[in-house]
C-alpha cells in the first residue's frame, strides 16, 4: 500500500492511496496532468519515514542536504532529472528510489529492476543520467 500526498503552493492539499507502486505512478501522472507542474506530489510506502530507509552517506553535508530538501526528496516524481541525479550522489549506492526513478524516466526501468548487482545498477544509473545530458562520477 502506498500513500500519495499532494502539496500545492507549498501547502498540503490532499492524500490518496494505491495498492502498488505502478498504480501510484498512474495516479500521480493523472494528478500532474490535472494540476500542472506547480503541484508537489509524493508516493510513500506506509512506513514512518521513508527518508530514513535510504542508505545516505554518513557526513554533515549529506545530513544538511536531506534536512534542507526534505519535502522535495519525498516528492520523487516532482523532481527533475538533474535533481534526481544530484540526490543519487548523496546515497551510498544506486539501490535507492532516486536512481530507480531516473532509470524509469530514461526508459531503463526493466533493466534496473532486473539488475541485482550494485555495480550493474550504478552503470545503469550513470547511463540514465547520460540520457539527460548529466554526467555522474
């Protein structure tokens, strides 16, 4: 089960639910079409804090980045490819929702899902970023 939350003009607007991630993405795409690009929309599993489950780098710069961009980080589908790629650099590896979403937008979702090796996922994430003209090191 996933919760979809919508903020409009930086204020909480409403919440919906979906049974699986793909259903949630479909609902978000419909909301985005109806509400426009100004809406911030997040998809979260029913867990207390999704951001705590991500394997962030353990340094002050990363902690500050996560703290300062908390709302944006929860609204993965509202992030631009450059924001997704930048966020990936704060993670220990490419096994995170930001790399997954970047790969999905580049048309590599199935390859990413099938890759179980962290090195392969990192390669796919770099290719996905390159698809948008972004170089990840």
